[in-house]
């Protein structure tokens, strides 16, 4: 049978093919039989064996494709899915023995480049519906700053009552920092946005330069702060109360948001760690001549 006759059969059965909104096609039992070149009644009898003890080889092939027996039995009414149509055509084209038909083989060859589903979509002019933009999940908004600050104050009051006013210094600092951040957030909404970052020299060395500043030894953190105050006093003299070794103390902080200050701190820190004996250099510079009231770490 020439390919032109296959095209004619396809045109004749076009009305018995459907494609749903997801692009999945179906053909009637009669249309599938016409494509396969077999009798519709014979195809129906073969499909009916899906619920028999002795199933036909074609039904077994469909079962291996994942089709359930109950579904196969109902295809005579609901239509045969496109994937099952392809399986049936291949069976009658190459595997049915004496019942193989040239028509089924030619149909397989006609569809093998694009597939039965794409062919069904094409002859019906089906196109994929435009997808609607997915709604972005809503992000939970934080309560207003004033409410969060009020909640924090109540929590601090409750904690103080439970501990008799004896808060761990680190916990106390954490509460103060959090309150300060909330106030800063509130002020930023009222004033021009600011990106200021004030850090102690040890904090800058560890967080920005990846240095590990020891608590003791030739290059310990106390000498690092003194080094900056002695050899780079122009970098600033602002002081803030921070937690140092579990105790609230005033320390020098630097405007690390200023590129010139950040570059100066980087140079000072690199020189400090490169010096074999920074303590001796500080003594020679008179850094320890008088007792300092401010921690320089």
C-alpha cells in the first residue's frame, strides 16, 4: 500500500481523533484499526482479553507499557491514548506474525520521525496554551520596628525578673546590640540612608582580612590595637563601649565604610603581622610610657 493511501486514511479518520488541553491525543477504536489495517471487531476482541486469564500478546505489550487492564477494556468507549496507538501499530506492523499488516508498518514509518502524539496535535492544529505567570509566594512581613522594640523591652524585663537582674554579659550585649539595630533601622526610615560601618581593628582584621588575632603571644590583639593607635592615629579616634573578654569597655572603632580608612587599616594590620617583634617596636615608640584608659583592641 503506497504512502499516499496512508495519507488518505489519515484524512478519513481525522474526525475520530481528539487532543486535550495538555496535548495528549486519543483515537477511536475504529480509527486505530484503520491505521493498523486490521478489522475493528478483531482489535476489540484482542483488547477484551485484558481481563481474561489468557491475554493476547498485544495486550501483554500494552501492559508492559504501563496500561491497566480496566483502562484497556474501556478504550472502545473512551478512545485509545496516543501512546497506546503507537504500540498497537508497532505490534501489527512487526510482531503479530501472520496477522502483521503492511498498512500498520507504513503507518509506523510515517509516524516514527515525529511520534503519534505530535502527529495528532498537528492534524488538529493544536498549540500549547500560553502559560499564566505563576504567582510569587507572599513573603511574610516583619512587624513594625516600634512593635519589635516594644517586644524586646518586655522580653528583657521578663528575663531580668527571672534572673534577679544578673544577666550574662554576652547576653546583655546581645540585647543591647539588637535594640541598637532596631533603633538604627527606625532612624534610617526617617533619615537619608547610610551605609556606615564602624568596627574595632580586631574585628576588621578577622572579618574583612581573614586574620586570626590571638589572645596572647607576640602578635596578640592588645598590641594590634596599640599599633594602629601609635603608628596610624590619623585613621580616627572615635570610641564606643563594646564587649571585650566578657566586660563592657570603651574601645576605638574605625570608619570602615571609608575606603581610605579601610586601606589604612589593612596596611597597618599587614605591617603588624609582618613585624617579627611588634611589642619591641611599640616600646621603642613610647607606646607604653603611660597607662592607657582606653582599650585599643
